[in-house]
C-alpha cells in the first residue's frame, strides 16, 4: 500500500531499518526447514548443556509429525501444548504445524479449571504436558474432548551426566505416573512414527492459515483465544531481524520468556529458528539462572521485563561479569522507568557492553512486539518506532479520528502480524479489529499513548484494567469472576499492589455474603478456592475483607480509590 494513505512520520528516522519487506508465505515449519537446509550443522538450540543442530531438530520434528499422524491428528485439529521451554515443546510445536494442526499454547502452571476451559474452548483432541502436571490434566480430562494425552519428562531431553543429577534432585519430587494410566509417554509416542504409513503426513499450509492460539484476558473478565496465522509469526521473525541489523546467523538469544507468551514463542524461539539464530532454552526462570546463562553462553540478545533488570543490578554473581557479547537488550511487558533505564545502561557500560536497553511495545493480538527503540536514536520515555510494514496511529478512544501529534489518545496497530480473530468470539473480534477508510485493519489496543512529529511513540497507560506481575498479564476481571462465584462472596475487587520484585502483586478485596464471618478461617477457605481455580502467577497474595466497596457516582466499584487507599497504607508502613 502507499504510505501516503496513512501518516508515517517515522519513515525518515528509521536508519538502516527498511520501511517494507518481502514476506515468506509458507508455514512456520517451512520457514525453519529452509534455514536447516542452509545451516544444517549449526546449533538450533541448547537445553541444560545439551545442544541440538538444525538437522537433528528437523529430524525430530518430522518423527513427531509422523507420530501425530499415526494417533489420528488431522488438518485443522487443535493440539494443546502445556510445556516449559524444552526440546519436546519445540518438536511438538513445529510438528503440529507440519501436519496442518493448530497449536493451543497454555501455561503449564494453569489451575485445573483453567486447563479444562482451555481444552474445551479450543476443542483440543490431543494434549501434551510434563509428568509433573499429569494429575491436573487427568482430573479434568473426562470433561473434555481430549483423546490422546502425551506425557513428556525433562529427563528425556538431558545428557546422561545431567540426567543423573536431575533424578537425584528434581526428579525425586515428581510423582510417578501409574503404569495403567491412559497416556502415551514421550518415548513411546515417538516410536509410533515407525508405524506411520502415510507418505503425505505433511500438509501444505499457506500464510493465511491459522497456526497458533494464545490467550489474553478480556475487558469483561472472560479469557479470549487469539488465533494467529503462519504469516503472523513468519512476518514477526523478518521484522525483528530487520529492526536489528546487527544480527548474524548463529547469534544466541536467551529464551527465558515462556512458550505460551507471544514474546517467548514469537521472538525468542520462532524468530531465532526461522532466521538462523540459536536459542538458549531456559525451562525455569530465576534472575540467578538468567544471569548465569548470559555469561556462560556469551549471549548476543536478551529480553526481559523491568523487574528482571532491577534484580540483575542487585545480583552479587554479576560482579565483574563480561557482557561485551551483547548486541541487543530489550525491555517490554510494562513501562521501563527513566531512572531504571539509566541505571541499567550504566550497568551495561560497566560490564563492557557497548549498547543500551531498547524498549518495545506490542500486544498478543499482534503476536507480541511491533514497536522498538531504534539502535541509532533514543528518546527519553519513548517506546520507539514501528517495525517495517507496521502502522501506528493515535485516535480519540474508540473512534477512527486521529489526534494531533503530541496529544494523548488510544493506540491503534495495523500490519502483517495482526491476528486472524478471537476464537469463538465474533463480537469481540468485530470490536477489536476494524477496517478504516485507508483500507487497513486496525487493532484497537485499549492502551493510551501519544506520537511526536518524528513518529516516536510514547506509552501512557492501559485503558483496560490489567496487572503486570513478573511480566505476566493478569486480568483482574477473571479473578473477580471466580471469587464472585463462591458462596461466601457478595462482591470482590482485584488490584495490583506495587512490589519491588514482581512489579505488581495481586491483592483481592472481598465483601462477604450476609452471615459469613470475616475471620482468618474464611480467608483460608477463599485462598484455597483460588489456588484450585487461578493460575499460580495470578494467585492473590492476600484477601482483605471490606464491609463495603467504595463506589463511583454511577454505582461502579471505585477501583482508583481502592488503589489510592492501598498505596497510602504501604507508604505509612514504610515510614514507620
């Protein structure tokens, strides 16, 4: 399309980054396969000290695809993947794509009720998870359409030396799966490939075909499945590399962001594997392990949330660390304060790195990042410039009327990474995706921001209620819906409370039903109920009982007032 149709003030400030790209129109697997043909002996990923080449990875993916075909997975079938960052998750993700299925990506720490919802919402026929999460899946399985339950183990992906140590520590804690359990263990599953007599086990897919489902919360508190295509992911990979001209094939990305997250899956894994990079897979994230792997593997690219960088500043193990290998340090998930950026930029300089933190922005509806601070030009407080072929405009909220440069409004996004739809939700799809007179389909993000005359974008806040805890999006409405369903609860309100390590932690305020005592016992009952129904990362750390909730003039809960009251309590406690 002609850039003259849409305002593109950033075009003169992109440096080496091109405005437009030619996009690959095949499947995600084909994009990775093309790289493997070019660099067969290059390392695709490293997991707990064990490296796998591109040739080996493709062989395992094809074997996995044959096994999927053997157990009856057909084109268009949904396969739920509830896995940490490990080799089996990589093989399964691309194998599902190869047989024409759709990968339904969910958090392995999801609560039982959430797992049941994800399986039913997607109508998944097959699911894979780790042995340590088997019990949660087994408890809900009979209420779903899942026919095949595949169970993997971390130990199966380890070298003999590492495996021995793992079994003495982590392995001892994992409950043994009964021998008669109706599951297929990973090793047995992969052997099924030998029984595959389908010469055409692979299915030709185009860029427009749905390939992945990721999840996001809605304004109503209802979880939404975001349907993304092959082109969405492949385009993102090309855009990320174009926005980072310092990238070279073989460069290493520390893949600590999880696979059920757009950034973890889209940037840390697929971008790297579709462009010839190397992933350092991190199955369980801690700031300490993160720091260790950066220096051990001399990583070239790292990504994280502001709280991670805050934690790295305080780690004794980073004393004297050589970070000269770094070419890119990216921050997302929430606003990076100007003060923290200055501190971490100095930290990088003091540890021999010649770069600065680059802030980005995006939504799961566009896979993940679609805007990034350019390497050659920084503006204080800005989240950067759009990726190639990505368009951003600022409008009066919920309209198509653009506001002048420098004025705050709602952030809209358009480009090749825009989602196909919300699964089973045409109303929300129509509300979020709107085609304007310029011919582009725009994502209404619900986020507030502004754009300056050079096209630099500034994030100002989220119009939708959302909590950012350790980089995970937590939607208060979802937790409120769960609490309100309990017989003890008349009304609830969930807020994000400032936390030095998580950025925000989740706190619930509850008005109890008539006759229910506001006791510690009542609180423990509600917390136990939450643990069963709410993901671990979204679990309230505390529940405070209120005789009544503050109200706005129109009778709605005054969330802002509650926030101010909570902040005042925290400040008073700190001053004591």
